[in-house]
């Protein structure tokens, strides 16, 4: 005689809800994966696991995608109401958070962290009861999923669902160590050594500037972080395109090509709309806005 499954084995876990709702709304694993920012195989495993635990089929697998069964339609109707209720609770509790204490998670890039460390240190000194957590990463962290409370990111197109403000315009140029550039004056352009940030689609301002300035036959060393590019150029290895907030503030670097601001990038301060009224977030907003300017970032006037 088969043992009956326990009630716990049949429970639907809250962490599964976003994956299932994404499949309901997108009608496919690929579409749900794009919504969630994961691989489609992750979505597939979640769906399969939930259906196995519940012992019910939520989706019909058809050539045109995943179509909800009657059970799936009931799930979608109830789950949507539940998620809206949870969102409402989070918003109401977030608005009541008036304490200048607790965890505040800020995400930024490695190069901005290098320049903004004094601002972050100053905020922590002024608000010692706030536990500041810093995430330095180039991937698109999702504030909607609350990976972070605040993002300091260089971009020309900030996400529409985030609340934020531009703090300073950003420009880019090519730089080299003064000793390298002095020694390279007699070299033909194709013998210059370039350092590049890895960019498969060559869509970043640094990649576009590099492709415009670099001779087609010149060798390039490709690295995966902006700070590793910066460190290699500061060591005298070659020349590279980088943000002016890095190049202009390094005493041993000289600007090789003119400034380029054609990308229309700015440094944006962004926050999830549900935490914008938090005392911690508001305090950081006011502190950062007052201190992060073009002058602070070494933004040249010419």
C-alpha cells in the first residue's frame, strides 16, 4: 500500500509564485525567463516541481507555448490576488519605516565605487545605526525583486519602474600613462597596445570610442571589469577608453583623444518606489544628491 504524501509535500512555496505567474502571463518558458532574468531551464524546473508536488497540471505544453489548464486559470486568478495583497502589505510597512537604522543595500559599479567611496564612508559616519551593504556588480540587479534598495548606475536609459534622478553627466575619453605615451610617440598607430573592457555587442560608450580611435590592426587586451582596465593602464601597459571620472582624477594618466559625451550617459540615483519613503533611503538620497556632482567626479569642463 502506497504511503500518502504529507500535506507539507503538497504545499506551494511562495518563492515559486513569480515563476508560475510569469509563465501564465508570458505564455512560454522563454518569455517567463526574460521576465525573471533567468535561464529558461530554471523556469522549466520550477514549473515541473510545482506540478509534481501538487499532483495537477497547470499548463498544456503546445507548439505555440504554455497554455493554462482550467487548474492553471484558477491558480492564476487566486495567485494574482495574493501577490497584490503582499505588495500592498510591503508598501504600507515600507511607508511606516521612519527609523534611521537597519540595513540599506546599495548597488553600483566597481569604477563608481572607487570614486564614490568617500561619499559612502561619509554617509556611514553620519548614520552609524544604518548597516550599509554595498554590491559592486555590472549585471542588471533588479530593484523590483529587491536585490538592492538603491542603485548608483551610469546609463542613458534608466528603467521606467524605478524612481530616481540624474546626479551628473558622464563623458568618456582615451587615456594612457604619461610614460607609456611618451615612449609610444614614434610608434605607428597599428603598434599601439590597447586595453578594452569586454563587451560582446560593442555597445558601451567605451567600446564605441575604442573602435573609433583604435587602428584596426592594433593589438588589444580584453578584461572583464572597468577597474582592471584602469589598473592596467595606470601600470603603463597601454591606452584605453574609460570614464573621465577615472581618467581625469588619476595623476599619472594623460588624455590622448578628446572627450566624448555623445552617449548622453549620466550617473543616476535610483530606488524601488516602495522603499522611496523609507527614512534610510531618503537620507541616502539627500546625502548623495548634495555631494555627487560633476566636479566631485572630476568631470572636465572642456
